[in-house]
C-alpha cells in the first residue's frame, strides 16, 4: 500500500485526486449521454435535456453543482438524473482509492482506465441496453497492456479470455440471444484477460449471482416479468470484474477457500 508520512501532504493529495476523479466522472457522463446516441463527445457544449438551455460554469462543477441545484435544472427545474451525481462521486472515490493503494504508478493509471471504462459501460448498458464497440475495443487494449506490464502469466490470462469468450458465445447461440446480448459476448474476452484464472471463474459466478438476485427482486416488485422483462447483463459483468480485480485476493479468495 502506498503511504505518505506527512499528513498535510496526504490530505492535499487525497483532495486533489478526489477532485480529479470527479472531473473524470463529469466527462464520463458526457460519454454516457452522447455515445449511445451517436453524438460527438468532443463537439458541442452540455445542455439541459429538457429545456435545451446551455449549461453555465456553475452548473458544470462536479458533485457540488448537483448538490447546490438540489438535483434540478436551474432554468426549467426539471430533475437532473441521479446518475450524474453517482458517476461523479463514484469516479472520485475510485481514483482516490486507487491512488491510496498504488500511488503514482503505471498500474495506478491502467487500473484507473479499466475502472472508468467499466463505469461508462455499466451505465450505458443499464440505460440504453447496448455496449459500444469502441469501449469494448478500448477496454481490451487496456487489458492487454495490463497483462503486459503486470507480473502475470500471459498464457494464463489469454486462456481465461478465450474461455470466457467461448462460454458466453455458447450461451448466446444456444439461447438464441434471449439470455444476453452479443455485446456481452464481445466484452467477455477483455474481462477474462483482465482477471485470468482462477479469478475469472469467481468474477463470472459473482456476475451471474448478482444478476439473478436483482432480476428476481425486480420480478417480485413487479418491475419486470419473467416472460417479457429483460435486465441488461453488462452492468453485472463489468461490476463483478472490477470487484474481483480490486478485492479478489482479500475478499473473494478467502471466502472461496472457506467454502471449497
């Protein structure tokens, strides 16, 4: 774990990375909103989806603007999606956590890219039911770099990636796409490459477990139907992968040893 002896410096850097993470989260919200609708991520200023008013500087301050405006547009008072705050706050906490664990290192940068890309995929699939190919390709490239610079067995991670890909491809074709989308199949390669064996097995098990649990809860609450309702599986995949990546050795493996 990366530590700094001087408390004032630690406090300053912690605040700095928290703010930096929230800024990244603000940019991810732009990606989430525009990627799924084929709008340019770099062109055009942000605006309210309800009244189309261009957002001013005070409305673009991560986290604080949402709290200051009480989650509503300053112009038309329409509700701002809570996802805006969740992504900004989640990215801020994630970057601070990664910095405290790994310091300023190559691993820190790579893990941050994996986590941020996973957050974008999580909410795009959750809201729009798609996983953009550009994000899948980017995550795969980052995964390759992660395996290359890390102290890992490349063959192990490649086998895990191919195994995950074949497993999800078989599920997709045998269920004729009713159980999951083809985007889940494509992203499974990157997720297997990130985790390697045996962690990929635990990560996928956690994804299916949480996915099934949430689906049953939604059916019991009559939010979904077994026949007509669908729950995107991508969020469970990337969420479980990130959890296994960051907490697998300290949480998942000890529990697995106790059970098996």
